[in-house]
């Protein structure tokens, strides 16, 4: 089943985000290589594809997991969580309708 992982960034987390990004991306690339990643990306703090020093307000991941518990465990192990980039993370089941 698909699950959304919706993360809210901590205040002033841009430096932590940039430092931890390679490890974060490696996990997403593994999901992609397994054919389980639908989409993933950050939420810019301003209306721009490159927000520069304004940074980001969070992230969204939609991916396939065997259960809600597995999705939550994957989200809990994200390097961004360990580094303090994320202030909160919500994992919910998702049913894709379109496209």
C-alpha cells in the first residue's frame, strides 16, 4: 500500500538539512531503485524552485510499504529526523486515484 510521509522542518534547519542531504537522498534512491517511490521532495519556504537562504518548511514522500508500521519505522529512521531537521513527521495511508 502507498503511504504519505509529511514532515515539518524545525526552525532554522537549513544548514542541518544541507549537511544531512546526501544520507537522506541515499535512502530515497534505495526506495526508487526498489520501485517503491512514487514521489519525494522538499517544500520551499517561498514561491521559488530554489528558495536560497529562505530554505524549506518540510518534505513530502509518497512510497509503497508493507504496512503503516513499516512506513513509520522508515520515516523514524530518516537522517533528517536524527539531525533535527524535522520538528514533526506524520505518516498516513494513501490511496492514489489519479493520474
